[in-house]
C-alpha cells in the first residue's frame, strides 16, 4: 500500500493532516534531523573559534556554507540521512556522516572534518535538538493558538458582560451571573496557564557521555570546556542555540524542564476541557445558537440537528493530548543509572501530544467563532427562576435580626415553584426598613448579578 493521508495510521497525518502544517516541520523526524544539523554546525563553528592550534578559525565562505546547510535543509536532505542510517543503524552518526559528505570538494572543511561531532555523545546533539524543537513548537504553534482562543474569549467576556444568566450549581438553579463573567473566569485561568507555558526555561547540556567532559579534557585538558559548552548553548542563533545551559546531568539532560512544560500545557488543556463541556451544555440549553454552514449535515437521519461538534472534537483531542503529555512528564525524568534508552522512543511522540493539543485549539476556536447568543432563551430561563431571590431576601432579613430568616425562606422556596407574586407578598410582610423593602421589591432574577458585569469588563 502506498502512503497517503487516507492510509496513515495516525489521524494527525491522515484525516487532520492539513490542520497541522505549522507543527509538522518543527516536530516531525525531518524537523528533528534539521535541528541535529543545526547543533552539529553550531558546535563545529564554535570549535573553530576556540583558539585550538589544530583547528583554525573558518573562513567567511565556509561559515556561510555551513549555515546554509541549516537554512536550506530539505526533505531530500532528510531522506539522504535516512539512507545513511540504513547502514549505520544509528541516526545521529548518520547526521555526522551526511555533514562530512557535504564537505567534498571543499578542502578547508574536509581537512577539519574530524571536528564534526567532536567529543560529543549522541545525547549532546539530541537533547539540544529537542530543546530547539520544543521552543519553536511552543512559540510558533502552541502559544499563538492559545492566544487566539484567549482573545476571542476576552472579546466575548466584554461583549456579554451585562447579559444576565441563570447559574447552575449541582445542576440546580442558583444565584444569577452574566454570560461575560462566566467567560471571564476562563480568561483569567487560561492566561495564567499560558504564562506558565511561556515561563518554562528550555534547558540543554553539551558535556559528553556521562556529563563530566571526560573526552573533551582528554584532548585539551587545560581548556575550560564548561564555559565553552555554555557559550554554544546560550549564544543566540544562528551561531549558537539560544537555549538555557544545564550544568549538571548524566548522559541525558534530566528532562525536568520537559515535564514542567508538558504539565503546563496539560493544565491549559484541562481548563479548555472544562470550557468545552460548559459551552456544550449552554448550547444544549439554547443559550447559544450556532451559525449554520452551507452544505453541512448534523445527522444522517435528523435534518434539524446542528451539533456542537467543534466542542466535542476539542474535548476528545484535549483528552488524548493530556494522556500523552502526562505520560511524557512522568516517564522522561526517569533514567536508569547514567543512561537507558527507554526515553528515546517516547520522545518521538512529543509532536503527537502537541499535535492533538493544536488540533483541539483549532476546533475550539472554530466553535467559539460560530456561537451566537440567544438572549431570549437566557431571559426566559431567568424569568422562571424567581426562587434564586430567596438568597438576597433572607440575607437582608438576617441583617436586621429577623429570627429564622434562612429557615423561613427555605420553607417557602425549597423544591417549590416560586412566583414573583409570592415573594413580593413575603417581602411586604417583613419588619425591615422601607428603603430595603423597596430595594428587594425592585429586584428581579436578571438584576441580581452582583459584581458580575464589573468583573467581566475588568479582564
């Protein structure tokens, strides 16, 4: 069977392939190879500038050529590396041999070819490449997609700040709020989650087979290899990597930052699962309508249906993403002694976890963009829930020392259909100041929203 999107095993590369074009160059195997080449080139150029008698500084032309290998890295280059790997059965060594093959007909580089991958273990290249991948995926794909949702939610919070809505706690009618305030709650939570994602420092180490610069010092024992490695890791691209230096490690970078990053993304995803379920419920209640799309079908047998599929798809894919993200965060920081390979195959699924996240963000953004507020349904729901005013009435009664205030309201409202007339009769009979009595008589479920409007406009 020839490979196509319809024969892909993963829906990320099949049904949803077109939705993940931004992430694929960053987190695919080709993206991984690209970053490996970038790291090898940065290390090689830095070695030429280290002051070693045996490796003179490279010419401007050689530097430009080397950087072009990174800038112009293509699918053909990736396939060429894969061909070499068929012989080496080692992916990082294949990258090294590919680079050396690019030195042919360039005597300056050929003469220095033994400094490609000099003193490095494979993990020096891999962990830095993973760091570059994750930084790009976070900054280019994940955070922009979350920001799009945040902006939409903030606009909705402000637009619907004054639209009163019946609350439901335990699924039962409760003190009213506004549509905008409920959305504002999500904005504040999601913004905090995005801040945590953005704040994670991406770490990288380049310190050899067990983290002690053993091989490095065997070649040049008087050279400050730790400072050199830090410089390569922290110098901005393209001559460095622009990451944060990890000074202590075994053969692998400990991956604690990865766990922190994946946990942060999973926290944002959990917030969005909560939002997806709530919006689904509000659509079911009729609080929101969904704009129709020409030609779209909601059911194969029930023509009337307009299903909230975007929120359902978002919920499902966020759940898949979190299952993977949590496994990554729990597994990756654990390595037997100085190295075992159980992390390697797991790390190859980072793009899958982020892919399901990104797919969910797109579904959620699409769903939010289709929503139309159904003010009539919201107002009608409120007008049938006069029992929610038992709370302010008994609270004012307690202010003035009316004995058994809570119990009296409980007797006339709990489990009963409550009308405005019944509540007004009760208020008229209260022994409280006239001004407070008039304030309670003027109260309606739609006007009993506290600071909801102000809070919604504040976000």
